[in-house]
C-alpha cells in the first residue's frame, strides 16, 4: 500500500510552464530564441535549475540573466495561469488522511518560492526539494524527500507531467503516475515511457487515490 504521493510542480500542480518560457525569452532576448518553439526551448535548455541553465549556456552573464528571469517570472505570475480545479483540495485531503505529501521540482529555489508564495501553498507539503544547477536530478530529489519523511520507494508514487518524470521515477524505484490534465502535457510521450498509470483529468486522479486511501472529500 502506498504511504506517500510526491508531486512535480510545473505543468502538474500549476500551469506555470508558459510563464517559464516567457521568462526565459525575456531573459535571453529575441536574437537567441525567436526562431525556437517552446518545445525547442524545453528540450535544449530546461532540466537544470534556471541558474544552472544560464551557467551552462551563458556563463559570462549568469547574474544578469537570472535577475531578468526572476523579474519576468514574478511579473507574469500575477497573471495567475492557475491550478487545476480540485487538485489542492485533494492534496490537503491526503494530508488529513495521514498520507505523506511532498513536492519535488526541477525549479530553482527562487522561482519555486515565487510560485509557492503566489499560490499560498508552501505549507501543503511535508517537504520540498528543488532542482540542481548541475542538471536534471529528480530521482535524487525524490529519494531525499522520502528519507526526510521516513518512507520507502515501494510505498511511493511520483506524479509528473513529463516523460522525463517517468524516467526519474523509475530511477528512484517509485511508482510513476503521469499527470496529463493540462494542455502543456504530451500524453503520447508519457505513454511511450510506459508509466505505471496516467490520468487525463483530476477526477480520474481522485478516483485512483480513493481506491488507494478511501474517500477524500
């Protein structure tokens, strides 16, 4: 039986990926990414934290680009792209049931704090692990969160919107649950990595959680 549910953030809990792309474009300038789609940017640059991206690709302008990124990210956050209806209620209900709930994201600490403060949800998670400037390390973040909560990988599911989250889940030896309820998700890519489960709506996700833990209203 599961004892912990660990969540990704961008594209899973909040529709913040458009804000990430916007902030990146504002930081690096049109001469670099005007010809790139959001998916191009995601594939080429995203993985490390924002600081790590700029250290790797623009090492002579790291501080300048970080500040531009954070300003644009915070300004656009005010547009409130939003969270899926009912998702945070589910997360709070899980906690009331005694289920361990954590957040493991590739975001850096600054942008993560901006979003959590904006939505007022930092207290919803038992522990929070942000990304690494050295590169994608969600599997390590998941394992660190589990160690903090005293839960084993076999008792855990990781919920994320990317096929890379399935890969990270497999590395951490936790169940991989695909979150395909936002328009920024690519279900076909998630399915190609053979997740343990995939959910296209929050209602489907709720039904699975209630099968595991009982009523969550």
